[in-house]
């Protein structure tokens, strides 16, 4: 059989949001989304394409949220595609961590910090965007984590936490799905009722002043960033940021070329009235072309 083309979507694990264990009025940034990369490559029959799917980072680290892990495809005769894990959101006045998309900055009155850089390491086209900056005035709010399709929102004076950056839509599975949204920033003393909203594409929501049940994780297998926490320094309001969502790798090819040989139990579907076969890897595995 001659070589044939495969479309790839490679999304890394999202970064965890900053946590809420401290001794002052402060807010944490949302986690950055996992790096988002696509490609179309010609593959020779018989080669083994190794698929690695990155985990999301936790929101339990005492300084910044833990960055997500990278996702990749590799194999003989194809170009390796690696998407970087999303950067962790900042706790307090630490800076957000750089990554596929950057984590949001934090704030402790009277100082604030910047978000991490996206598209780190650099790829072309870009795999993600920067996290937003925290704000230490009045509301004390964290910035949103960056998303694949947009920067994380800055926290502004007397406002809720920054919103997570928007993800990017793809129709590789046959229907349009948005993935890799950034996490929302936390806010102490919010002017309304909640923390920053997670970005479309699986970003988790941020927390408002240690309220239970508000901080959410990034959605699994979207690479969304986790939401950031915030409190007034009291032990009763301490808590963790949201965890980043696990990444995903998706392959699409003509059904006539599909070999049917896989490991790792990907979800197998078809599109275009059965003309194309789609493999969604939610964990590590392989496909033999």
C-alpha cells in the first residue's frame, strides 16, 4: 500500500491553578491551557506512531500551580509533534509559569504579578497564549490562564478574577469541539459572586474568597487549565487550585487506509459517512500505519 495522509491534533495537559494557603489577603491565577498543535503528514505503511498524552498539573503546590505534562506523536519518517504542558497559575505574588499557554499572575496586597508566557518553547504556528496579570487593588484578584485561542484576562481594580483565555475549535472528529481553554483567576473580596470564568474549551473557574465548591478543574481530555483559589489568609478559607485537564491526541485518516492496529485502547469512530476513521487517544498508546 502506498503512503497515505493522517491529520493530527495534539493537546497537552493543562496547568493547575494557584492554591490558597497563605497569611495575607491574596488571590491566585488560573492555570494555562495545554499546548495545542495540529499537522497533516504523509506516513508509510507499517510504521508505528507512538502517542503520548500528557496529564494535567495539580493545584496543590505551595508556590504556583503545577504545570501540565507534554503530549506528542513520533515515529520513523514522520515529524515529531510535541505540545508543551500548560503553565501553573501563580499563588500570591509569584509570577505565572510559562508553558504551552501561560498561567495567570497572582496578587497579595499591595503587590501583583504577571502571567507566564505562552508558546513556550516556541513553535510556529503558536501553540498557546500568555496568562493574564493579577491586580492587588481593592478586590485583590488573580489573572486568567492563557488559552490556545486567546490570552488570559487581566484582573482589574474592583473586579472579579481574570477570565481564562479561549480555546481553539477543531472538527477533526467530525463535529466542531473547542479545547485548551485557560483557567479563571481567583478573587478576594469580589464585587460580584464568583471568581474568574474559565475559558471556553475546558478551562476551570476561579474561586471567590475561599467559598466552597467554586474552584473547578480543567475538563479532562481538553487540556483546560484549572481555576485559581483566593482567600483572606485564614485557615478556614485555605484550599487548592483546580487541577488542569488531561490532554488528548486525535488522528484522522481515510478508512480505506486504516490498518486497525492500535495499542492503548483509543476510541475509534468514523466521519464523512464512514469515509474517514478517527482515533481519539485519551491516554498513551500507538497506531501502526
